[in-house]
C-alpha cells in the first residue's frame, strides 16, 4: 500500500512537472521558433559560405597554377637572356672580325702605299686569317671573294712600291745603301712580311730583284774601290829583304810603331777611294789591306744584319700596338774625313765621294730586342736561306777581295808587314764573330789560312839565308859573297832585334808556336853567325871582345822600351843574350889573368 502510495505520489509529481514544463515551453515557443529560424538562417549562411569557400578554393587553385606557369616562363626568359648575354660578345667579336671596314677597303683601293698602309695591312691580314678560320660561317664565305680581291690589289700595289724603292740603287752607285735599308726598307718590313705570307710569289720576285740590285751595287762599288787601292799599292812596291841584306850604312832598320798600328781595327782612318786620284798619295801595304778588310767587314756585316731582319720568314702575330723598332738600326750618315777614326765612322765602299755610315750592331740597352734583329737567335735551318741570299749578293765582292789578297802576296811582303796583316785579319775575324756574320767569318778564315803559309815561307827563307851565311856558303837569294864585316853583322843583329820586338808587339799570347819557334831558329842561326864571324880572329881577347860587342848591340835593342822588356818572351830573350855577353866578359877576364900570370 505504501508502495502504491509512493508511486501515485511520484506520478502526481511527474504530471505536475510535465505540465509546468509544457507551460514553460509553450511560453517559450516563440523564442524557440525564432531560434530555429536563426539556426536555419545560420545553416543557410554556412552553406553559402561553404559554397563561396569552395569556389574561392577553386579560383585560388587556378591562380596558383597561373602563378607557377608565370614563374616557369620567367625562369625561361631569364635563361634565354643569360644565354644571349653570353654569346653577345663573341657574336659582336665575330661580326667585327668578319666585317671589312670601309676605311680599310678605301685605303687599299684608293691610296698609294705609304706609312698608313702598315697598320692597315696588318689589320687586313688579321681579318684574312680569321676569314679562313671561320670558313664554316656563311658570312665568312660570302666575304671571301671581297677579301681575295683586296688581297690581290694590295699585293699588286706593294710589288710596284718595293720595286720602285730599288730604283735609286740601280741608277747610282753613290746612293747610300745602308741609309736606304735602315730608314726605308726596315720601316716597311711589315708590308714585305705580308707579301711573304699572303703573296709568296710576289715576295720571291722582290727578293730576287733586291738580290740582283744589291749584287750589282756592291760589285760596282768594290770593283772601283779595289782598283783605287791597286793604284796606291802600285806606287809603293815592297819586296822582302833578307835579314842579311844591307851593311848598316843607311842607319839600318828601325821599329816602326805607326805601321804596327795597322794590325788593329781601332787606329788610323781607312783609305778613301778618291785618295787614289792624288798621284803622290802613298800607303804601306798593310794599311791598304786593312782598309779593304774594314770596308768589307762593315758593309758585309751590315748587309747580313739587314737580310736577317728583312727577309727572315716568320708567322703572323699582330702586335698590340704598332710601333717602329728603333733598336734595330740607328744609322747616321756623315762625311768621313781622313782624320776621323774608323771606329767612329764605318766606311761605305760603294761611295766614290767618301760617304760613310755609322752602323752600330749591338743593342741600345732598352731591354730585350726583337728576334729579327738578332741573327744569333736563329737556328741553322733559318740561317740557310739568309746565308744563300748574302752569298749571292757578296760573291763578286769576296772574289775581288780574294784576288787582291793574292796580289798582296805577289811579291811577298816582308815578315813584319805580313804578320801585321795576319793580326789584322784575326782582329777582323773577332769583330765579325761579335757581329754574328758566319759567311764572312768563313771567308776571312780562308784568307788567314792563305797568309800564314806565306809568313812561314818568308821566315824559313830568313833562317836559311842566315844559316848559309853562318856556314860560309852562298845565300841563294841574291847570290852574295860569303864575307862578313862588323857592320854587316851588326846590321843583321839590328834587323833581328827589330823583327823580334815587332813580333812581340804583335803577339798578345805568351806562347804562340808559329811565331816564337821561327824566332828561336833565327836566334840559333844568329848565334852561329856571330861565332863564325869571330872565329878567324887569332887573339882570344879580341875575339871575346868582339863577341861581347855584338851581344851588347842585341841587348841594347831588346831593352828599348819598358813595354817590350816586360813581355815574358822578351825577358827570356834578354836573359839569353845577357848570359852570352857575360860568358864573353868572363873569357876576357880569364884570358887577361892567364896572360898576366904567364908574364910573371
């Protein structure tokens, strides 16, 4: 019962609560409707927003794709720009190299060859080489015919230009060849190098023309010069005199320092061609040969230097800046008077009026010189064609000189002048070696070999005549009598002293077999002659006194001049005769003492 009562109580309460709630919700129905409407409105708004966001997302995705596409296009454009910038300079350089400027074409076609052509032709040759290298480029092939036409025109004009430069040399032998070479030919050397590489037939034609012209020039000049020297030589014939000739009545021989000076390059002035016109002008034979050799040396080495600088083949290497190579040559044309030394002014044999050219061969101290000015930097293969050109030009000159040297030795000159000429030849050879002219050096060696046998022959004749005189036979040279006198023996002693002192002055080396072996033979024969000359004197004191007097004559001659007595060979020679003289004095004293003892 109680349980049912409780249930009923709870049911009553629940119904009451439901009623209350119903009333509550009923009173709030409007609010709930408004809330529902608001919720529906919010849902609709959310649906609209969702639709908008969905559309925005689609649009955003589309824009993102377009941006990516633009980025890719931007990268592509940037890469293409970089690629074009990379090829901009090479392309510009290619166009600049392939194109032939109108100014260049106008210079070649419408102007005469001159200094402006040097830079123009160098530029043109560079473009010619580039057109050949770029032959695969159509533009280069299109310009090939134009460039070839300009090349032919340039070669034609240069041929006429260079051949015209030879005209003054062909028409007058008084034209100064060295000035033409240094002031004109060397200046236009680049134009000739262009012909060597781009028109070798034209270059070969000019080379042959120059060779023929220079050959005629030097042949004519040296023929006249050698003829003039021959006239002077004929006025002063000089024959060898045996050492036993003369009796001392005319004062005897003496040491001629002036003539010995002709053994050196630095010394008296050379003989000029016009001097031969003076019929009273005379020169010793060694001075004549010296003039010939010095003139030959100067002209031949200058010509070789020019040939090496001008005709040398070389590859094309355009300089960064065109400039004249003033270190190659530095000529100065002057009138050489007889009192100007040869060292200051080198002679030009081609001039009949005495015009000479100073031709320094060494560098000017301004750094490394161009290889074209240095023949010593070339190998044998490079030298061979240059040597051939030089020989073609100078062959007639060398023949004239060779013939003249033969005439110098006929008749044979005395021993001292002959040794002077040998020393001169050796000095010239040394100078030619410094100037690096091998063909001339070989020729001078031949001349030296021709002079030495002649010297040996004349010395052998002196020894033989002295030996025969000492032995009491005929001399076989002038068939003189055997008899000797005090004057004649004293004269022989003087001649020996002069010869010995001269040889010492002309000999720098202490030991030179060819010279001092002959002097030793002469000394031995002279010793025998003095002994033979005094052997007929019965009085021993008189004999020793006479020998002492002869030895004293020799000692006095050998002691003249401190510069002579200081030479090792002079000291040995003085010691030898001093010992002989001392022996003679000791014999005199010994015999005198023996006689005094005998009288006692």
